[in-house]
């Protein structure tokens, strides 16, 4: 679910001025290298110093933490968590399945709040369904009703697996029927088709099709969008 990052985006994100420093401190960068010198992780952060009657009360604002392997990811976070004179850390760009939750000794120490971040609208259903891969082999007919984009209304036969997919219009009876809104919700794997059936939002016409679709649309990595707009 992430967007491309052109140069203009980077220039805005790392721009450092007095207004931003006043709110969250001067921008800093950290880079992790492998033993052979290959860069494998980075962090963008802003430390904001503060003192209270009981001692240091600084805040570390995390802009982003990215790594190409789990070891580099863990080392980047250890570096950030060990910065001196910091009382609290704020990270607004975390994913709902952020590995950091399992790295710390006490998960309860992390106060997590889930907020809206991704809004998906499929403009061309057949093309969009064919563009992604699927976590399990699937061959189902999905009925879609779309009042805003009426050309999406109809039935589509979806066949796909981990290697790719194909989707085409069909006159065959639908195994599942859903709105374009709910199809957008399941498209990136963050919402289960089976959950929407249980909630009465998706109609299951062929027994077992919701379970198969839930397994197929699911994905090991949850959708996330650190780039707010």
C-alpha cells in the first residue's frame, strides 16, 4: 500500500527549519552497515531536549526506521532506544504489525493507537485484482456492485496464486458478492473476507468460498502507509 517517493517528497520530509526544530528538535540520521560495508538500514529522527524537576525529560520523535534484514532492524532500534536523556519516544509511522512490538522486553510499555491511514478505491476491478499476488491458490467468482463507478458492477472470475493472477468478467454465478468499498478493504490483505461475511457486509453464496478468499487475499505483511498526505 505504499506510495512512490520522488525527490520532491524527500526534500520536503528532510527539510529542517526553525519551525520544525521548535516542535521536535533538529533532524538527525543514522545509517547501519553490514560487515562488508553494504548499507542495510537507516533511521530519521529528531531529539527534543527538555528538563523537569526530577531530571531529563526529553522526547525522541522517530520519523522512519527501515532495514533490509531483521538484524539491521533490531540494531537500528537498539541505537534509538539507548539515546541518552530521553524520557519518551514517539513514532507516528509505525505499521500495525511493527516487529518492534516483539523486540522489547515488555510490550505493555508500548502505548499503541491505531488510526486511519490507507483508503483504497478500485477504479478498474478486473485490472486491479489481476495486478496483485495471492497468499493461497484461488479460483472464485466475485460479484461487485459499485454505484460510484458503475462499470465495475458485475461478476469477475479471479484465478491467482503467489506467482500472479488473472481476472476477467464472467456470466457465471458469484461465489461472493460485495460492494466496491468492501473489496477495497480486503484488497491489500488488511481486512479478512471472512470477517466481513460474519459482519453481514459480504454475501457468501458458495459454502467455503469466504474461507478460501480470506486465505488468498491475506498477506504476511500488513498494509501500512508511513507517508501521510
